[in-house]
C-alpha cells in the first residue's frame, strides 16, 4: 500500500465563503497511521500545527478531499 497525499479543504466560519476556506496536507501511511500538516492563525501570525492520527472523516468542517499523489513503499 502506498503513502497517499491529499489536500483537505475546510469550510470557514462564521460565513463559508471560498476565499476564507483553509486547507491542509493529509498524509496516510502504509502502516495505517496518518498526519495532517496544517497552518493556523491570522495573516502574518501563522502557526504550524501537525496532527498525528488525524481522521478527516470525523471533521464536520471538511468540504473537499483532493488527491495529490501516491508514493510506493
């Protein structure tokens, strides 16, 4: 099973406009583990927040999952 990379797009709050949505890179590894690489914060004050074991299907704010690449073992 390859490592897969997806872009996850989330709705914005309180108003969901495309220009305010945010995204993160989601990596799923062959062993079944996963990581979300996300940047949060206001412009100019961003903070990198990796989240190990992330399950995108559990998020009510997930708007889209865009496949990027599969890397063989």
